[in-house]
């Protein structure tokens, strides 16, 4: 697994979120605070709105 945006995906290389390490998301987003890193949709939206990384305590909580 990789969290780098520049790495090409193959059958053996898959993405994971740089912040929470999740491997399955509806959309992958590029980090503005850590250039070149990939974030899951939840962490990417949180970073865009709050201008900081998503806290770890939210990482495992289910969305309501």
C-alpha cells in the first residue's frame, strides 16, 4: 500500500489514507497540508474545511 499521490496503481500496489490508513473510500483526495500525500474522502474534507488534519479519534468512528 502507498500514500504517495505520484505512485501509479497496479494490481499489487493500492492506496491507503496518509492520515487514518483506511484502504477503501468513495473518493481519494490530495492533501494540501502534506503535498504529495493521498487522503480518504473523510480526512480530505476535514482537512479542507478545518485547515488541519483529522483527529485520530474520528478515524474509527462510523459516520451518522
